[in-house]
């Protein structure tokens, strides 16, 4: 019964009508039992996840209410990932994107899930085991511009996924971690076909360390969280992300995280979203753009 209700509530969120977001939230709160602790649910995508919507107001509360999160991102992953491909999930959190990619690439494909927060990584591993996904490899590295020792800080004032490598101004629990660049991690291996990067203000540093992949003969497609709102708090300028990507020969597009929409090309840095994903396609991939459902 709950999965049917979540499907209905998620469908309402996709409607292009005023206040559908508020309406879907109101219906979910009214017709689903209030969560009191950790719970295991079946998502709209067919796999199960253990979540705690009581303490996490982001990914986990959305999964509890709607059976999905960032439906637009998941849709475009399906368009961009083929069976047998390789997906790098930078900032894997509790595993939603990794589990989705696991099904898309199949048994012959690979998913590399990078999650440096040890508490979050424990739940990620549990969700992978829950679904018997043998094609997901979990790494404890944080992706950065270089290999070094570092720290990751909890940001429960945001949500579980708000953990960041950038030291917050107030008190926060931290964990010692190891950082590595994507270029270094994939050295000697076939590179990824698609990379998702959502690491709370550290996206530019991750891209700096990925230049070897971005400028390779077969550069990956990228999905990157681009948040001018959060960047300001972390003293980062998202225009630098745009400049780096276009300098590496990428075309940049934007779309909505939560809604299944087409891609709109970003032709200059002033057109970047305030807080959404950007989709970055190597301009040297003949036919790639024409095959996508714009």
C-alpha cells in the first residue's frame, strides 16, 4: 500500500502546476504513518533501502515520502549509462545513485561508490548488501585535487548528505580521512563513462584532480551539483567550475533535479543554476547529443 501512495505523491510532484510540491508533501504527511526510527522501504526504482527519515530531512525523508529523490537526476542517469558501463559516484551518501546505476550497468558493469564519512558509509554498505549488488565497489577516499590526509565534517544542520571537507564555522563532529584525485584512482584502469559529483562545495577541487580524465581520449560525461547558494558560504565561485569544464572541451547543460525535464545548454557562466545539477558532455563525442531525448 505504501509504495502505491508514494508513487501517487511522486507523480503529483512531477506536475507543472503551482504548489504541487507543497501538496505532495502535505498528502505524504497525512497518509503515511509518521516515521519514528530507521525503516526499510522499497523505492520506486525497484530496489530497497534502509533509511532514517527522522534524523535526515534530505534524501531519506524524500525517499520515505515519495520513494525517490532527484527523479530528474535518476532519469538522466538512465539516458547516459549503458549496460556494461562504469559509473563513479563521488559523494555516494547512503547509496541511492549507486544502487540505481548498479541496475543500469548490469553484471558486466562497474559502480565505484566514494563515501569518506564512516558512519554514512556503514549504511551505504548495508544498502548494497540488502540488494545483493556485487558490481558496486565502495571506497573510503574523499575525491579531491590531490592525495593527502584530511577531515570530513558532519553538517546535520543541513542533513546527512551535507557532510563536507570544508571546515564549518561552528562546532562539528569530524573524521580523519584520505583524499585522492579521480585521475590517480583510475590510473591504469579503464576510466568511467559517467561521473556524478555532489560533495558540498568541494566540486571544483574534485574537477581539478580529474583533469587527466577530462582531457583523455575518452572523457566521461559528468553530473555535478552546482550551487551558487552553498558556494558563497564555502568561498567558492561556481563560474570557476564552468571555466574549467569549457576549457576541457565540455558543453554544459542544466535541468531540474527533482523533475524530469529536458536539458538546456548553459552558454555562459551567468546562466548557471542557483542550486541544481549541471550535465557536462564532451564536445568530441559524435552523435551523443543527438541521441539524447531533449
